[in-house]
């Protein structure tokens, strides 16, 4: 592969998969509010 | 889920809305929907044809400025108004209801032909062992396999080798649909999506080891920076993002209506959007590595063999399967991926219709999903596995994309943003429960960038389709199944809006939704 093609491939992988990794990380840091269905939904104090 | 118990018995307490049992399952299902045939057979060619490596820039810009904002719009509508597309838009504002029906009808058309491509892929998974196509993949596909008629038309010359696999696909899909959100859709996605990823990664690895793979990747990634100055390249990026993310035709509205109340919508949406793009990049690498091999074997340049869609899947890939070492394995991985990617998208398209029928008629899950899937399946089986089916498929696909999905998305965005001015309300809903807050930026993108991009796309399509008859097919054929079908969807959407909602429908009887509204009102008042 030519250097420019390799460079673009690395940039594409880093931005898109990096974006996915960041999005997953963000989700992991905000765990799900388990079972917050309407009837179990306590008004926040 | 025993929702069906409440079906059709007036006076009984209405069934509670189904939910995804976890955020993870919703995300898996939404990715399953977004990752479809287009990711595998469309993206690689679009990127190659529009600047190669340089395409990454318009692609990411389109993703961030239009794709993701539109995805959030769908999430906000579905989640806030907790209904199928027609019900959610009706709850947003009564005049918006036809938008929902339009989206339902678009899904009806898509489901009928999308299943056919999955059926072909299923057959080709088996053919990978026998190499049924011999040394003429193209002649085999159009001639021996599809038995395509000389001229477009509507005929009833059924082709058994397409009819029976299609029947099989419909039976499988009906079972998934009847089983419901948790036992059907969630479960199917949690099995098929990981399987799809594993198979596709193996396919990419195998492709990368083929001689000539590097040449293919050179063709795919070498940037042509001058493309960035070409407006059509930017239009291609926006166009691709719209179709790739499955936004604007009810799917994400429907899926997000099954989410629990306090769910991180934007955080989940980011994962879905980037996972979809991540898969596309992977597909680009795999497809072009394989095309590089095919070019080398033919002693030609990559630009001579490059193709997309049906030509890529059913002509180029069979050729590669015949020539590559361990070709049968490669064929199974490729066509199996198409089947799995297709099924997880097809069920999301069908769910739009099932949910709408459930809401409008107050039917239970089993009844609605059976009636809808059997009806759509019957239409699909009656019209497409015939000698003229390919012409119909091609025409429906082209017109439902341009004057269904794209035009529908444009009208929806303009009505919501400019006429009903609901974006502040929806933005507040998104920000109330989500980790990634977009506020004004989101509104500017949805009200400004998205409609501009859509107007450009729709007018381009209109000009190209009005100036010459599509594909040179007979005028009556394109008039009826292209323009007529697309226009018919709009008329039918209005008709469906005027049919009154059943007394037991969710529009009249939904204590669950009412209690949410009351709570939200109380919270605002506090």
C-alpha cells in the first residue's frame, strides 16, 4: 500500500472507531437507570 | 409478554406497551436496523467514487451535522410520545399524523422487496459450495437464477428457486415478529448482530490475505482532494448518511417508543451512529481488498472491476469466490453476512407497520404482527419472485428512496421545525434525560442544515427522474410503479389518517401514557 493510502486508512479507522469507543465510554460512565417505568418512576427530590 | 390477552376485548384493561428490557438490547436492535445491505454493498463504492480517502471528510461532516441530529429527532418523537409513527406524530400535533402513515407505507413497500434480496443471498450462501454460477456469474444470476424477462412488466411466471427461499425468509421473520419486542426482536438482534460482526471480521481478514488486496485498498483510501470542491461529492455524503442510518421513515421512532422512560437517548444514539459507520469502514476494507484480488486475477485495474449493489454482491463476489483460495468459506461469510444484516433490518422495517396497526386498532401483539407480516409477506411473494420481479424491485427501490424516504424526511423536518415549531419541546426532552446535550446547535442543524441537504437531494432526484424515463423502462411501467406508487403512498397516508381510530386504540385509551404526561406536567409545574 502507498503511504498516503495507509495514512488515510489509519485516520479513518481512528476517527470512526475512536468515535465508537468514546461513545461507549460515555455510556458506560452513565449506567442505566434500572427499570424506570412510569409506575416506578419516583419524582426526583 | 401476554399482551394478546387484551386484544379485541373491549372494556378490558389495555395492554401495556412492550419495552426493551435493557438499554443494551435497544442499542443492539437499533444497530441491527441501521447496519443493512447498504453498509456492505453501497458505502464502499460511494466512498471510492467520491474522492476515496478524502470522502472521509464530507462523510463525517454529514454524519455529525445531519445524520446524528436526525437520529435524535426520531428518538425524541418516539420516546416522548411513546407511540408508533402515526400515533407519536398525532400526539405531537394532530396535523402531523399523515407523516406517520406515510412512513408506515414506505416501510410496507421496502419490506416487500428487501426480503427478496435476502432470499437471493440465502441461495447464494448455498451456491458458494457448489459454485453454481460456473465461469459466468453475471449470465447465471440474471439468466439461470432469476430468469429475468426480456422486458419490464408484471407477470406471474414464478421462479421456484427464488420463491421458496423467500417463503422461508418470511416464515422466519413472521416467527420473530409474533414473538414480540423482548422474545423476538431483541433476541434475534442479540444473536444475529454479534454473529454478523464475527463473520464479517473473518471475511475482512481473509480478504486482506488475498494477493492484490493492497492494490484494492490503495484504490479505496487514496484521497482525491479535488473531490472536496465538488458539490455532488458532498451531496453523495449526505445522501448516503440518510439511507445508512435508517432515519426519517419511522424505524427509530418506533424502536425508541419501546424504551423505558429514563433512558439516555443521545448517549445511546452516538453508539448506534458510530457503530454503523464503524461497520461501513470495515465493509469498505473487506470489499476493496477482495476487489483488488479480483482485478489482479483478471489482469485489470481495480477501476475496471469496481461496482456496487447487485453487481457487487451477485456478480463480482461469486467471481471472487470461484477464484480465491478457500472461496467457499469466503462466499458463506459474505452472503451469510448479507442475510443476517438484511434480516435485522427487515424486522425493524416491519415493526413500524406492526406497531402502527396495534396502536390504531387496539390489537394485541400476536394478532397485529401475524396479520401485518402475513399480508406483507403475501404481497412480496406474489409480486417479486417472478421473471419480471427484478424490474419491479429496481423501480420500487429507486422511487421509494427518492420520493418516499427523502421527500418524506424533508416534509417531516419542515413541518416539525418550521410550521409546528416543536423543536424546543423535543430538545428539552432530549436534554432532560441524556448525557450528550446539544440544545441550540441541534435545533439549528435540524431546522437548517438537514432541510437544505434534503431539498438538494430531492430536487436532484426529481430532475434526473423527470428528464429521462428511469432506466429506459417503458413509460407506463415507471409511471405506475415508480411515480404512481410514490404518489399513491401520500394519498393513502391521508386516507389512513381520516379513518377514525378505534375506540380501544391507544389514541383514546392509554392510561400508561396519560400517567407519564401527568407526571411530566407535575414536574414542570414544580
